C-alpha cells in the first residue's frame, strides 16, 4: 500500500508531543549547506477568540500515504537531500507544535521555496482535520480559508 | 446491488454521529453518483457533501471516476492539517 | 552608534559554536503560529573540491549594526513577531553552523518569504567574509556568485 | 591635507599584509576620489578596488558621497557571509 520512500524521507504521524531532537539526525549531513525547520504551533488568539487547545484527527493510513507522496514529489522537484515531516494528532495545547517539517539542500533558495510548497500541498491534500476549542466553551471544525 | 461501507471523518462524522455509513450501489457507477446517493440517503450530510472529496481505496478520485468493484470509500471534508 | 532594536529582535555575532537551544526562547510565543529556523552549515564538497573548514571574519561593529538594520527592516516589512540571527566568526569545521536565523509570525507564508529575503540581504550587505580551506592545502576567499 | 586611516578586510588585507593603510586627502572630497587615490598609492589593491564598496563611519556610501571631515574609512570587498 505504501509508496516506496527513499532513505532521505521520514514521514511520521504521532500521538505524542513532537520532539525535534529525535528527528534532527535525518537532516544533518556534512555535504549539505542549508537546513530549514518549520514548526506550526497552536496559537492562543485567532480572530479575537481565545483558543484553549486544538484536537487533530486523521484518516491515518491515507494521511501517511499522502504525506509520503508529497514528500517524494517535493524532494524531487527541488532536488532536496532530505525531508522530514511529523504531524501530531489528538489534543495539542496552546504553545505546542502540531507540525514539524525539516528539509536540507545544497541550495538555500530551493530549500526555502520547497518548504512553502510542501506545506501548501499538505494543507490542501492530506486528510487531517483540526477542531478548535475556545475559552468560552464553544468548539468548531476549522475550515481552510 | 453491492453494499459499500463509507468512512466518515470530522464534520461529516459529527453530522451523522458515527464513523461510517452503508450504501447500496449498482456497479459500475461513478464517484459523482455515489456522492449523490449519500446526500439523498443521509440528509444530515447534504449541505456538507458538495465541499467534500471522495477517496476510493485511500486515493482521491474525481466525480467521473468509475467504481467497478468492491472498494473502501471515504468522504473527505475540507482538510485543515498543519 | 547602534540602531535601537525592538525587544523581539536578537542579533548576535559569536566566536563560539552556535547553540540553538540558547536562543529558542526569543522565538517561542504562544500567540504565534509559525516558527521557522534556518541553519547554514559548512559543507564538505563545493564544485568537486573537498573543504576542510571555513574561516569567517567580519568588520564586527559594522556587521552587527547592519544585521540589526536588516532585521528591523525585515521584521517591519513582513510583520514578523520575532527575528533572531546569530553569525559565527572564526574557524567553522565541516558540518557545523556558521549562521542561524529564526523567525516567527502568525502567517506562515510571510515567515517563509521573510527568511529568504533576510538571508539575501545579509549576503549582500553584511561585512562578513569567508575563506575556504581545502583538503589539498589551498585556500581562497569566497566571492559571491 | 588631512590624514585618514583606511581599514582593510579579507582579500584587501591579504593583498597589503596589514589591516589598515594611511592616505592624505584634501577636504571636501568624494568617495570615488578616495577609491582612486587608494588604487594609485597602493597598486596591490588596484585590481580589487573596482569591486569594493567604501564605508564611512561604518555606513556604505556611493561614489559621489562627499567626505568633509575626519572619518573612519573602510574598504569593503565583496562580502560572503552566511
């Protein structure tokens, strides 16, 4: 079922807090000059409402498969040497990361552009949903804008 | 007629109160027709369905995709990962 | 002599190895959703020649001043909430970082674009130079391409 | 005539073997003229000077910038930080 992933791609869906130090080894490489990391963190205030926490759910096997496919596609398109993605599911309190993406390349501009494109693809196609729980007790599924 | 289980997630699951529904389809049939059948038989999903995609065996398909065999179907509401 | 730096900007020129954990606090912020880190690392192979190490030198007071100015400019232009830059001087062995840039923003796309622009400005205007020492014993000042 | 110290870095310092040089200038004078004087009096810098910028009191100036007072001058070869 899973696409074959080249050794320089690491895709993970986790129900635990994201520990960047644990996946840094996938990006470290003495032959590669540019290392880039993105963390998406649950933020407190959105449009004037105070978020207490988010809850993420996924169609897990399809989410992992889709993440792997867009990772391979992005790695090839931008000639990256490595790409790591970890998406957390379940409750994510304010200030904690729901998403970590790391990539490395010999070309800084390619690494930066690839990161923007990878995250756009993730937000378009990976079957993961977040529900926002507000301080006033209400909650709602987040719809992309 | 073949019976299919259709997986539900997020707002679609909340609308029905269950993580799957069952539908019966004549085969072959198009993905668009599957969506129409679901909206008809489960009115609680009718307003959501137009913004959803259908995944067949965990791959997104367009509305003209032909379903000829038993398959795992899933309704994918607008995603919001990240 | 120094431009006034808003509290969310941290500029550092260091003669020691760069320790990211020491500056992460400048970027952490529960009200900000996108955190981005760039590390520029001495790479082993450049155009078929094996680099052993780099040596960086700077016109230090002007380099720090210029880094501060482009940090303020980039923060304002992209409405970032924080920007951190650490540039290492002296010997930097293969695999170690010479540059660390971190930024945070409520808007992911702005954060990513700002990082590309900040590094371009740094590479254009900050009076820092690197000399490359190769495995064959030769050395040369790096000229931007 | 006023005496100026001019700071040298990287390839410029290596070409001279010292981290500064001294020049004499009539004031006011333009930054472009300063560069011409340096290239004349220090032939080892002549090929490098066209690709260098001049910093006056740690600020880049264009060639038509007028130097009217004593100031810290620095020759800035093409930078390669990062």
